C-alpha cells in the first residue's frame, strides 16, 4: 500500500481509498489487517485477490483513543520515512524476506504494536501472539457489527 499522486491511473486490480490519512494507511498496512485479508480474501492460484467488498468493507476497524490514533499516524509516517531511505528500491526489494531493510522492518513492527494497542490486544495475549487468535477476535467484532446492523434494520 502506498499514497498515490493525483495523476496515477489505476487499473482493475488497484483499489483506492480517497483522501486516506496516515491513520488509515497505518491500520491497512498492519499485521492485524493483513491477518484479516489472508483469512477472508479470495485467491487466484496462490496469489491473494484483495476485494473491497469482501476484505475492506467488512474489516472491523479499531476504536482508538486520540492518543492511540496519533501513535498510529506516527508509526505510519515512520514506514513511509523508512521506505524513502531507499528511493531506488522496488516494493519487491523493500518487502522481500531476504532484502527488507532493517529500518523498514523496525517501522512496521512499531506500527503493528500501535495498531494492536488500538484493538486492545496486549503484549502476551493470544491475540497479540497468534494470528489465529487475532483473526478470531476480529471475527467476533465483525459478528457484533453485523448484529448491530440487524437491530437497526428492524
């Protein structure tokens, strides 16, 4: 994920969140969102096929405090700053398991911690430590959101 310039032409496999902030960028690039995506998205062969209707629209966002939101914005900016240190590197280079710069890995880990805190996932908890527990918590949140919508529609 990245911020695009207004002159960028998007195709059918690129999704745009118009007027996205650092907060949205931080949450969407977090391990929490990636765990959700890996669970609910479709696949073409072994490649993920991100969907705005299945993945993004159904994603249960956290309800952060102002302080938590600010921390996510700061850690999201740290990701962008770390990427900027390597202007000649492609995303494949930046995110390759053997080529990811330590600065970028550190920035992502900081962002992951900030997003986990916004969800109330504390260090040492199952949700913090295991992707399956994180996804289970997100699914419970999703079920609560659906139940609320059902009540509103009646």
